[in-house]
C-alpha cells in the first residue's frame, strides 16, 4: 500500500469512490450530490495548498482517500470565491432531486454563519473532513491504518 497526496489525474477515481459509498453511508450533504459536484469540489481541494487530499493506492488503484483543511477560515473564503462554479456543478443534482435545493440553501446559510442551528462544529483552525475506503478487495485492514 502506498500513501500519497492526490493529484488532478486521480479525480475520476476519487469521485467514483466517493460516489460508490453512498449506498452504505447515505447521510449528509455530499451523499446526495451528483458526480459533477464531487468532481468540481475535489478539483478545487487538490489545487489549493491549504487543503489536503491524501490517497491510499495499491497496484495503481486508489483504495481510499481522506481530506482535511489546514485552516477552515481560509477554506470558507476559497469556497466563497468558487461559489458560482460549485453552484453550477449542483444543477444536475437539483434537476434530479429538486428538494435538494433546500439543503443547499441551508448549508450555504451555515457556512455564512447565518444559521444558528446548522453551524459547523469546527469553524477555525485545522480539521479532518472526509475519509472513505473501497468496499471491494481484501485490504480493508489498511483502512484502519490509513485513518489512524
């Protein structure tokens, strides 16, 4: 197992892996988005030095990945700059599930610190954000090693 930072050429595998786990983890905002949003989101993260996208790779295939931010306040400013691009990438999700527009607006309010009940727990400093591992294969013990 090789551990490394993600690069843009990993986007398809990262998006496919994230998308594939939704049947096992159907909770949260990202589990309801389409691949177009995930691709845009991860591309933004991969290209920003404040963000970390770390992969576990075996035999040339990404088996798992995790993301984090070194500074959540900088991350929120980054997303504010990219809100049009992120918003446009959500159009297919909204067309597929129009009710999701309410979740988008709720999340946007939370990010803007306008929502008292739906505020992020960590809104300053560094934070871990997402971690997943492929259900396929016999290397699931590495997922625990990867996470710790």
